[in-house]
């Protein structure tokens, strides 16, 4: 999501996240849902709740800035919340016991919270676009 496309002549890569973000409302929703999937899988693997909370914070921060048209898309190019979350996942996979089970109630609550976050920011994006459109016209 964040490093799929190399920029020719540079060592920098961008991903689908900022490109999806260009689609008003829907793009950020899809990107947020994919980011939420990474978090749910991390929780299922038994990562510590503190780490899962940090991952949720990365997605929330990305979503808050992402609702700002154009600026949010430029921010997505540099912040790379999914890369940060994958790094946290990989770092803590070695620490997490292979036999550690995830808490089912925690997973259900986390999934609901992430769904509310994704849907909420999609709604905020649509409201912001409507407000801008009405202001311009």
C-alpha cells in the first residue's frame, strides 16, 4: 500500500494509499479498511495491546490528515502508516509467543472500533467535500 511504485531516477517509492486518496471519500475509505486489516491480523497473532494501540494511532493520524484535500494526499506519500505498522508487526512477531492466543472479545471490539474509524473518516471526508463545494458555488 505504501511502497508499491518506484519513482524512476530516485530511490523513493510511493504506494497505492496516496493514489487511492485522490478519490474523494471512497479512496481513503478503501485505504483505511486495508490498513485496519493489518491491525486486526496483528491482534489475531497475539501482539501486545500496546503495540496494537500504536498501530491504531498510526491509522488515525493518517486518516485525520488524509481528510484534507491535496495536503492529505501529499502527507500520505511521506507518512506511510502501513509501512510503520508492518515494521511494528515484524518487530514484535519475534517477541510474541507462537502459542499465545488472541483475546476474542478484544478482537471483536478492535474490529468494531476500526470500522467506526474508517466509516467516520469517510463521512467526514464527504462532509468536507460538500462544504467546500457549497462554499465555492
